[in-house]
């Protein structure tokens, strides 16, 4: 009796022409028998570009992988024991950096925090997994990150890393800026310099100006906290990935200030 719940997946992408022809004959016969029976085993045949079997439905996967698909896949694999911040950063990095390489997505989100902050080491360790293939990812052409790294395409790697950090760390930095303002509101003022910059409310004072106004009132650690937050924000504002040591320091100090 045929098992209607079974799907047979055949990966024939690396087969020679003679073997592909034999499969072509088999699949044609299989299709005829399946139509006579009316049901039965289903086959998903993964062939090389250009390979087709007459009468079979051919699916082109190019462009079918969307960001939401990759995000769901990344969230499924990210370890739950990490902080929410690092979970979000790992997921966003995997989505932006790896794209349609779902195997890399699943691996990257499980890596050390050092690799999540700066993925170059992880890319080097996986140099043998690069694929020289130009696939579509949503609405844009997307290359395998490992292959790009092997070609020395550091700008593209940095841009993808920056996109992930911007969506995760910029809100985190902003939360800390507003917290600092709330804590030291009575010490802050809108001076002529800020007015020239069109800053008319205390809530809009940026981190550099906060450090300047609070420099004689705060302990060294809190001033350093504001300084590293400002450096991280400056990097993100200039489309650059943050320096991992700045984030580590900001995170360590913020944990002591709670």
C-alpha cells in the first residue's frame, strides 16, 4: 500500500549527464504510474540548472526566500539562554549577513558573542562552505557571505553587519540616552550652542553634549558610559559597524547602573 505521507527528496545537482538522463527516464515512468494509481509517494527532485523532465512541475526557488522566512528560521535556532539583546542581535545579523543561506543562518545564531559582534572570524572558520552563486533575496541580488569574504569584499560584509547592528543597537543606545536625561534632568540646560543646533528641549540633547554638561557632576565610570555610547552611535550614524570593545564596555557599565 502506498504511503501518502512520504516525500522522497533526491539531490542530483552534482550528477553527470549520463546519470541525469537515466533519472529522466525513471521520472517519466514514475509519473505515468503515479497518474494511473491516482496517489502515492511524492518526489522532490533537485537537479542542476536547466534540467527538466517533461510533464513535471518545475519550481524555481530564486527570489522565493524572503526576510520574514529567514527571520523565523533564525529565531527557531537561536539559543534561548542568552540575553534578549544578544538574541535580537544574532537574529538580525543572520538575516542581514547570510540571507538565503539558511544553513549558515542556523549556525551563526549559535556562535559565541564575539562572533555575533564581529562575524569575520566565523566567516574565516567556514571558508570551505562558500558558494559562488548569485541568488535573489527578496527584491535584490544577494551573494553568499562566505564567498564574499573569500574574495575580500569587506565593504559588503561591513555593510550587512552595520544594517543588523543599526536595527538592534540604535534603539538600545537611545534607551540609555533617555535614561541618562531622566536621571540628571535637573543638571541639564539648553544653551546657545544647542539652540543653534535647533535643540530646544532637554529630551533632544545628544550624548556628546550630555557628557560635556555632566562632566563635573558624574563619576568616571558613568562619564565613560556616555562616551562609549556616543562612539557607538557615531559609528552607526556613519554606516560603520561598532567597535566590539565599546559595546562590551557600555554593557558592563550599564549593568552596574541598574
